[in-house]
């Protein structure tokens, strides 16, 4: 199980091919700039969907349900998640200097929170 978590975490840190020349993970500015170009939609959707899958996997593997932050409903699509992330980044330009994975996580957690016990 620990190996699976380590693998998922490592996959989240791999920069995309467009950023392979940089040794650092992309920040929000880089992803936002890339993803607002019409020719980058497939690349960006793959990045966001992969990040979402990694976040969900890590949370399901390590956290009890009441501590999880991201619980997309059945039927949530890749394009929908991309729209959510880009809207979050557009609405929060002051945060774009942070690592993109953190911004993706926050955007998706805000849009698709886990149910809370009452």
C-alpha cells in the first residue's frame, strides 16, 4: 500500500512534456497560461484529470472518509474538472504562483467536497 501511495505521489510531481526542461513542478501561472490557449485543451485536461485521479487515490488510501476533501460525483467529466480549475485560477490570480497541484486540489475540493457527517 505504501508503494502505491509513493507511486501516486511521484506521478503528481512529474512535469508535463511541455515543462520537461524545468526541474521544478509547474506553478499555477504556467498551467493557467498553457491551458488558456485553444491548442492546449487535451494536454490540460489530461493534466487536471491525472491530478484529480492522483489526489483521489492518495486520499482514499490514506484518509478516513470524514477527512477527505475531494469527492467527485458520478458523471463528473474531465472537461468539467478543467473548467472548474481554470475558473478557480481565473478568480484567484493572487494564488497562481503556488504549485499547480495545490491549486488543482483546492479548486476541485471546493467544487466537489466530500459529504460531512452531521
